[in-house]
C-alpha cells in the first residue's frame, strides 16, 4: 500500500499546484501518515467508511492522543475503491480514481487545495476486494519542537 499512498500524495501535490497556486507545498508527516494508516486499517478491519469509527474514534482523537500539544487545523478525506482480485490494484489508476473522487466533491476539493495546509499523511489498507484510503491535511500552529528545545 505504500506505493499507492505515495502516488496519491504526488497527485494531490500536482492538483494543489494547478488549482491553488498560492498553496504551500505539502510535506509528508510521519505522525499524520501513521494516523491516516491506522484509520484506513480500522475501516478495512471493521468494513465501514466514515470519519468516525463505530466506537467513536476519529483521526482527531488519534492525533491528540499521539501529540497532545498539537494546535492547528486538521482536515480529512476518506475514500473507498473496489477492485477485481484477479487483476489486482493498478497503483496509478487507483490513485487517480481516489483523487478524482475528492476533486468532484466540493468539501474534499477544498481540503486538497487549502493554501494554509503544510503537512499531509496518506494511509491505505485493503480488506477483500476493497481499498480504504485516508488523507490528512494539517497546519501545526503550536509551538512544536523548536519551543521545546529552547526551553530551560
């Protein structure tokens, strides 16, 4: 799934450059990637497609548990695609289909091109003939590690 995650990230960046020329380039953040992957894995394991798990967990609750100091904006796009097991997953076509779905949805499109987002994390998981994808977009407005390293 890492090839699919990377291809989606590249396509998102291409769309940001095309549709939102003032948008910051997105850096792939390991923490956001881990959380996006966890959410996709949970959706795959429990066979649902939603921003909140059946137990009420969201990527926001996962992020706050991992980084209680996070202060910023966080957006999430989710998607699901089916494939034929005999032919497998064509990474390029799947990535294009997921990004196309998001571009056709005004709210998801807005998340893709919001200029202030600087960080992203993409996670994908598979269950049976279904691929689940989560993309996170964030701008950390907190003090972060720089402030911690300057503290006495």
